[in-house]
């Protein structure tokens, strides 16, 4: 059975950018408390998760390409998770305060929360067509009694080893759904990154979360260079056992007791305010 090796290195530029922020790399284990958890979407794959005063910011970005028209103004956070050193998944130059920044695969503890990072490629090998990327790191953690899994820009299919290493079943999965194959003969060219809508649906067969939050799709903040698919391409592939809730805002509140035990729910945020 395949065993993944946790990545231990990053590019020199990424290390230089990260050096100004406090890194936390220990393996002690802690349990999160129950209660309401606030989830706020900042567009693309970026979220702010808050519970009992702890703020977790995932994937701050630079406003360009698929995030061109988003303001990219992020609040102060206690912990910042980045899934890669790409501008749309891990731009930390303008972070506020002095957060703990987690950026490589492994197990870490910060603010009494255990974070598990597992490396997954941005695309299956046959989709790369000459493109090269830093490794994508998927993050899992539990806060407020709710298990979260953020897959970043993953495009490599999750297998049983990945499932175990990310902590098993998650209640809430932040799932890239709008990926495309490489555009190599267009101007500009565009890389393969993130699950195609069909791949995203297949990934759910293993993960089986209670809540799906689609990410990494064509939003209103994208410019003409962004070739991602719209979220409706993914939603149209879902079966009757899934309910979809399109919100008029970019935030919601979740609690462990309110998560559905019968049907998986898809929450689609609105990015008009971003």
C-alpha cells in the first residue's frame, strides 16, 4: 500500500516570505471545545474560521487572475494555514499581526488545536502537460466539535492512505470543484489545478462529509485570464441525496449539533461583497 512522505522543504522565496512570521511545529495533541463556529469566505479558497476567540485564516491570496477583483484585505488571525506557496493559495506578505503560520505537511498544535497536513498534488500526472507546481497541502483540524478538511487546490484523487492521514471522516469539507485541464495553446496559457467537477464528485464517495463548501471555481472576482469552471458545473452533477443552499452572504454559523445526519448539505457562499 502506498505511503506518502510528508514534505519537509519549500522554495527559497517561500522560506524568505515565511521567515517573518512565527512557525509552530510540534506534535502534541489537544481537543477543541464545542459551540458555534463562524465560517467566512473571502473568495477562491480563502476562509476565516472563528471559535471562542480563536481565528484561523486559510489561504490568503494576492489579488490577481482568479482573485483579481477581490480586495484581498484579510483580518488579523491567530493561525494561518496555507496549502501552497502560489499567489492564490498562500500569499502571506501582507499578513496582519504575528500569526502562527503552518505551511508544510505534518502534525502541529497551535492554540490548543491539532492540525494535520497531508501532501496532495495539484493535478494527476497525466493532466500536467509540462506544468510544474509546489506540492499542495490539505489541512484537517477539529474546532467547536466540528471536523474540517480544506483540500486547497488539490487535483490528485484522494485514496485511503490520504483519508487516514488527514484524520478520517470530516464533517465539513472545503472542496475545489472548478479545476480545468491545461490550456497550452491559448493566450494566456493556463495550468491544470484543482479537481475537475467530475473528479470533485468522485472524491466525495470516499470523504462522505456532512457539509460541502465548494471552492476554487470561477467567481465574480476573476479576470479574463481565469479559466476555472463555474460552481454550477459541479452542482449539476450531484445526486438527490445532497441538498444545496445558496446563501446571499459570504458567512455562516455552524454547530456540531445542527449538522444534518440524513443528507449532505452543500453551502455556496455569495462573493458580491468581496
